[in-house]
């Protein structure tokens, strides 16, 4: 699916949304596309920038103008040595109409400006695409941040509940003389810490929901969570060098700077052409109707003129050479920035590829760790019942179990985000990637 058709599908999707709160990743993204202030500003910036093309093209096209004048003349001859109009007063009006057509025949500077404007528009369009890619990644990051915060709150509350049960048991055992006051105090301390963690987790959820609101300007109360296991699919192709090659060809930051280099190169040519002549074909029609003259009689004269106008700049105080030297330096600066950005893109793409591989291994390792920690917790709970383990050992095992569950959940979100970040680095990130990721979410939260 092409970029245009994807956007059309998303806006159609948005048009059928109920007026209720958004729940899944696509709904959040559709709202962000419609309401994100930064994206709206970027769109207006592009629409303004692309007007450079018709403005530059206008200098190559014929120019037609019409001028109408009406002149009221009042004259009072006070003294004259000419006997024809030695004295007297006269009032008369003059109507003057001029129609001019100018056709550029030769103007290298205008042609260079036109070619330069094409690259400026392409650059502005690439900058808009960068904002669109940033929004895709931003929505995913904020969405998964909310889910991670909700997971943490669930684990904190589950841990708090487990500690509460252990505290009740410790107090009961203390009353029966089977436990020490130290165990009760430790359980109370752990319970208080769990309450503090719960407050912190609740605040984190609210903060991350506010971050989503910043994009959508719509209140969100719940989001669809990940459904079951996340498929840990390795990058396709599984060759880092191919991803780097794709990034060098399609990365939008590189595209922006390539167009900047080309625009700067055209600017050099345009500045150097300031010494070249211009040639215009001009046609003029003039109708002048005069109600009177100094001699008393009026007249009406029609004039038709056709001419070739040749203009050769001879000397402009050194401004042309200075502007050309400045343009050369700006061109070299743009080339240097492109080279630096190319190296950064290569590094970021390699790093993003390795992050995907690392996060796959991390999710797998944490899943394996969870299985062992769950087994260890069960063993310690049985050992506590048999008098082989202390309550503190059970509490420690419970805490490690819930911390590991939170870490495993976070690792899954990190993996999904690293996939999007790799595609962004390579310049291939599109709205369709969110469509595929949205299929991993549960239908109901």
C-alpha cells in the first residue's frame, strides 16, 4: 500500500470512530494525525514552501500589464515671449492607457532559480515526511509507555496483596508465639513500601496518559493491551549491511540534506549568472487622449511598439562576485553536513539493528528467568510451610518475581519500539507498520 492510500485509509478509519474514548493503537494514531499541532504546523510549512516553484516559474513566463491614467491639468500662463500662447488659462484632462507584454527570451538566472526551487520543494516535502515518521514513533512510544505503567501498577498491586497476606499470617503466627516481632515489622515495612510504589505507579499512568492527550487532545481512560505472546521476528533481511544500504538510499534526513546540497549548487550557478545578459521581447500598445495642450488643441494618439531589450550588467560594485563566493561556501557547508549525517545514519541504523536482536534475546532470557523464579517462589512458599524458609525469604522471592514480570513486559515493548526505530533509521517506516502492530493488541482492555 502506498503512502497516499495509507493516509486515506486512516482518515476513513477515523471518520467511523465513535465519539467515545480511543482504545487501540490505530485509533490513537488517527486522532494524532488529525490533531497533533506539530504535524499541522509542518503541513502548513510545506504548503508555503512549495509555492516557491510557481513563483520561480513565473519569471520564465510572459508578463502582461495594463496601466490606466487620468491626468487633470490646470495651467495659467502668467508671462510668455511666445505670441501663440502669450496669456490665458486652460483646463483639460488626459487619459492614458498602456498595455505591455514582456516575453523573456534569455535569462539564465531565472532558469537557475526555477531549477533551485524544485529542490527546495523536495526538501520541504522530505521534512514533512520526517514529521510524519516522528509522529508514528511518538504515538507508539507514548502508547506503550502507558501500557508499561499499567503493567507495573498491576504487578505492584499484586505484590502488595501478597505482602498483605504474609503480614496477616505473620501477625497471626506472632499471636500464637510461632513468629518473631522482627518478621512482623519487616512485613509491615514491605507493605508500606508497596503502598508507596503503588502511588508512584498510579502517578506514572496519569503522566503518560497526559502525554497521549498532548498528541490527540482527547481524554483516554484505557488502552488495548498486548494480547498473549509477542512474535519475536528478526529483521528481514537478516543482514545489517543491507539495512545500512537501504538507509543510505531512503533515510529522510539524508534526503533533506541531499536536496539542500543540490539547491546550494544551483544557488552558486544562479549567483554567477549575475554577469550574464538578459534578452526580452516587449510589445506595447498605448492610447493617449489629451483634452488640450499649451497651444490649445487636444489630440488622441495610438502607439504600437515592438522591441528587443538587451540588458548587460557591467559593474555592480563587486556584489555579484561576493554573492557567488558566499554561495560556494554555503554549498561546501551543505556537502559537509550531508557527509556528517550520512555517517550518523550508518551508525544509527547499525545500532537500531543490533537493538532489535538484543531485545529479542532479552525477552527470551527474561521469559526463561520468569519460569525459574516462579518455580523458586513456589519452592520457598512450600519451604516456609515446612519451616525450612523464613518469611523474609518468601517476601524477597515474591518481590523478585514481580520485578521480573515487570521487566519482561517492558522488554516486549522495547522490542516492538526497536523494530519501528530500525525502520525509521532506514527510511522505511510507514503508517502500515502501526496497522501490523495493532493486530498484536487485545480487542478489549
